[in-house]
C-alpha cells in the first residue's frame, strides 16, 4: 500500500534505527505496523522529522570537523551520510510544522 494524499502517508518508510551521528550506515526500511491514517502514524512521522533535523546538524558538524582535519569520519562515510539524508528527505515528503490548536471557528451561513 502506498497512498500519497498529503505527500507523506506511506506504509513503508526509512527507519531511523540509529543515532543521528551514525546515519551514514546502510538505510533500513520498515513497514508501519498500525493504521497509516491514524494519529500514531503522524506522531511517528514527527519523530522521523526530528531525527532528520538532528541528523542534518550532526552531519554539518562532522563536515566542519573533517575539513579541519578530523579523521573520525572518512570521506566515503560523509558521502553516504549525505545520500542517506537526501533519501530520508524524499521519504518524509513535505515537512511542515504544526501551527497549534484551533482557537476560534467562524461559520457563515447564506
């Protein structure tokens, strides 16, 4: 099943099974065990977005360190990390931030 009404509802997705600073490792795909149209799916998606944002920060720091001569990560690891970030961005589709709770609703009737 792969339904894309909002740009992001997918039963199979990239699973961030590792720490953000280890996202250069091979990608792992998982199938969502519950209802992909339920609220739990949304919360799981938000966690993957948070992981993506943390991974970008960790990647940028690793690149800065590499450019200063650090040998913690090899060039190929950084390249793999960059590709994984691109894949995860595609997998997440449109990333939007919640606007908060609705406080007022106005209904006009003709």
